[in-house]
C-alpha cells in the first residue's frame, strides 16, 4: 500500500470517526467540507469492504494497450538510470538510434510510473532574468574559451586529483575542442590555442574569454601575434560566455559522472571519444534534436558568398574518424 492510499484511508476515517463521536452527520460534513451523500457512501463502503474500500480509485480503469511496449520501457529506464537523460533527450535517442518514436510526454509517463521522474540532482532553481541570446553566422568569427575544474579520486591511493579541462566552442557551428592539463597556467592556455588552431578547419578570427589569470598578458599577446583578436567578457557576467559554460554542465552530467579516473592517459582517451560523440552524434537541445554535423552543414550552405569548400572542411571535421 503506497503513501497516497494510506493518506486516503486516514482522511476518510477521520471524517467517519468524528461524525460517530459527535452524533451529528451534518455538522461533521460541514467541518470537513464533504456532502452527506459522500459521507454515507464512505460509511457503507467501509462497513462492507473495510479500509481498502476507502482508497480513491481512478475514474476509469487503466488501459495497458495504450502504453509503450515492455522492451521500449526497458530502454527508457536504462537511458535514465545509466545516463541521467531528460525526457526530451530520451525521445531523441530512441528515434535516432533505435528508430522508435515515443513522445516526450510518453517518456515522462514511463518515468513517472517507475518513480524516475526526478533526477538525483533535482532541486529548485532560483529564477534569473532572461538574457538576450545571440549567435554568430560565420564559423571562427567568435570562439568561446573557458576552463572547467575537475576533481577525481585516484583509485589506487584514494587521494584527490585535480585537473583542468580547457574548452573551446565555436559560436556559429557549436563544434568543440577539449583537452585536459594538470596545471592551470597561461602556458597551458597558450598550448591549447595552438591545438585548436590546428584542429578547427576554419580561420579563428576572435577568441573570447573571462578575466581569469590564465588568460592575461602572455596569452593575450600570443593570440595577437597569431593574428587572432582576444577579447574579455564583462566581469561577473558568465552568461556572455554562455555556450561554453553550458557545455561544461553537459560534460559533468553526461560524461564525468559516468567515468572513473585511472590515469591521465586514460581520461584523455575517453575525453577524445566524448568530444567526437558530442560533435557528431549527440542530439543537441539548442538545435531541436539535431546533431552538430547536420546543423552546421545546413547553415553553412545558406551563407551567401561562401564557397562549398568551407562546408566540406567543416563536415570532414565534424564527421567521425573511420
């Protein structure tokens, strides 16, 4: 018997007991806000079938025929419990990788029925003022760069290990480049810029960062020497680097909480696989379920005055390696 059923029994017994105690049904009904007909119905049901007759029943019987099949329900539960995906993303994954069409509301019904409608990290969030969204149209015009702090536990020594994930995301295509360093320095920030220059298939016009110590003078002038503009966002305004900040939350929810740290070589290998999956296969909520490869190819073809060569270069970068 669940909590709701117990609450139904207690409430109705309270009304019946009060009416019996004072000997005035009308007064008891007025106090608890029920009609005399309802009171006597509860009384008859209780005398005939006991406490179970006081449990509220649904207005119509459940129809299992309209539910999703059992194997689909198992897939939904598996994606929820292993990858902590939301209802919309589960719907996209089922359609893309299993060719199964289930609406987001249908997924939620399955999660609700199995007590999985709330994620482990579910909590009330404070309301925030809406920010004006913007998006560049040309690849490389604005690259957002930021650092994510990583905390692992060494499985041999059980000591805490601190690492730093440097992330670059293109504002137009949303393609990302990731790398993990063991130090949080300008030297590593400079090395990361050199890495993304060779990795991105387009020329980088501007790099946008926060005001962290790793992005100060040495980093700034290194970018200028490479012919790349370097701009800082306004202090205490992380929403101006919103795309890279939001991608870090995705990293935490869909990657880091699912992997274990053994050593730096292993985590870099896993990070490279995650980067490929993120750029080539993962349904992106901001793109209405499309993955980056399809979205960037479509948008680049619409750019006036752009050659098809650029489209092919971006497509080859976002395509997984054979």
